[in-house]
């Protein structure tokens, strides 16, 4: 959604800045990344990797791993990482847990100037082989003499061990003459059978990891020797938001018990008095309608399979009264403060300092919201073109502040205020964020 021209022209451009600029690369505080949490079997090696940590380009990191929590019966400590811990070589380390339970490790990194905040990674170590879990899918419907397909693909083993499958009949209609041998590919994850009479068939699936077997999963198959009517599903009733100018219908929830292909027929059964709106394509499973008046629109769906029609299903979509749109809530994020330094020569009246460097910030408006659930468009604004906003029409963007002069060796502060406008189709919410840079004289 774009920001309307009449709204853009109303955006105030707010900027308060001190002093001027330089070309030095911005300093980025290092950030530790200890990697994703891990689940392993006791006795397996655990590899830890802090390579996702970040640092100012051109600077090197050292990595310090520390055990925060270990199982009570473990004798492992930080010494397991050796003398390399705390050096650049420790970006990737490993160890083998000696006890089952929960382990928590922290990683901090340093670029030689700043030590990062800790990042934690949790290890879950187990020492028992858990039984696999059999999953055999949803209930089936079919016709006598037609192939029915079974699927155990959802089955799993907690430790990831390979599985074997075994399908069997747990219950058969009294008139059925089928036996286990009539289940095709019964030792595969996907099997099938052809019912020989009407009634309910119950099949069992058990899976094994080579050591333990799962509890059986049961799936039923209701089989008929008559052509069953399809089922129409017009979807849930709903209320549009004030910014929705069209309503989308969805009949894909409809189904046929025998799996026959469906045809759809929608109709607009009731609309607000005076409305002339019509459906885009009544025979599509997903037609649309552009409303022209607020109020309730009642739609009826009927599906057919092989000439057999379903019972009708209805859905109501409500268009709210005009003028009820609520303004978005803009959130420009928290104010940010960064400290930088610059080199100076001389002293007193002869003090000469290089400009304080440009600083790179990231601002994020994606915490903004709309009470009606409308899609939002964003606009970041600054009156001084020396503040560079990379993508002012996105919720998250990067901002580079201009360099400025160090007027006081004890420290000079510069602040810039950016305004955020978050808009839906009718209204705007506003918020501000202040970016502050404190510049001090670099220590000799």
C-alpha cells in the first residue's frame, strides 16, 4: 500500500542536529551469536559455532565460551575448550557431554575495545532410546472396489533413527473377506487396499526404530456401495476491515467422500438494499466481490461431483459502516545513543580535532499496528538531507547521521529526531525516535 500524496504533503520533517561530517567508517558494537539450541544423544560430540557473531568490518573478534549450567553429575568445566578459548580460534569449539540433562553455555565476543553481551545456547542431552511415534493420517471415505491410500509419512522417531512400517487390519466389516495380505505395500510408509464390501474398516500402523516399536495408530475408512453426496464448505463468516474494498470467498474446504472432482456454484443470496455488486465468477472456487454499500452480504455455495449436488452452505460477510476506520498506532522504536571518539592534536587554543564520524543506525517501525488489522504503509522523514535514510518507505531501514565537529574536548553531543508516519487507507499515526551521538576526544 502506498502513502497517499495528500498525506505525504502533511508530514512534518523534524530534525535537530549539531555540527557537521566525515568519511570515517562507523564503529559497530560487537554482537555474540552462540548458534541454535541442540538436542543430542549422550556420547555424541557437540559442535558449537560462534561464526554468526558480528563486528565492525576490518576488526577481529575473540571468542569466550563459558558453561552457565551443567547436569549435577557432570565433571566438565570450561577447561574442556583448552587454551584456545578466549582467542580468535575459539569461534568453533566442541566437547562431548558426560551426563544427560540440560546444559547452558554462554558466548561473549570482543573486538579489543568492547566486550559484547552474552548469548546463550541450550543443549538437551538424552541417554535413553525413546519409542517412535506412529501417525497414520485422517479418516478415509471410499467406495467398494475403489483403491484407498494409506499414509504413515507423519510418523517419527525422537532421535531421528530410521523407521520401518507395518500396516494391518484391526477391524473389518462382518461381510469382508480381506486379510493382511490384501494390504498392498503393508511394510511401507504408504500402503493401500481395495475394500470388498461396505462398512467401516479400521487399520493399524506400528513403526519401529529397530529397537523399540511404537503404539499402534488407528485410522478408519468408511466405505459405501452408494454414491455419496459431496459436502459444500463456504468458509467462516467474517467482518471486513474498513480498508478492505473487496471480499474474497473460498470454497476449497468442500470435498467429496469418494474423492471425485468438484464443480462450484456461488450465488449472492442477500445484499444491502440498493447494492448492485455482483460476483466476479460464480463458478470459481474463489470468486470475489467489490462491495458498494456497507452491511451484510449473504453468499450460498453448492458443489457437485459426478452430477450429484451437495446441500447448500452459506457464509455472511459484513462490511462496516463508513467512517469507522481507526487510526494506526505508530511505533518508531526506542531512542538510541552511541558514543564515538575522534583524534585531536595540540592543546588549549591550538587544539585541532578531526570531525566526529558519521554513525550508522537502524530504525524499526514494524512494531506499529492497526486496530482494524489494515495493512500499513510507512514514511520516515528528516528535514536535513545530510541525514541519509536508506529506504524511507519501509518499516525497517538504515540511517546514517552526518559527521560533526568536536567543540568541547570533554565531549560533544549531537541529536537527530526522525518522524515516522504509519498510514492505512484513511488515517495516519505518528511517532518519533531520537538518535544521539556523543563524541569524545580519543585517548592518546
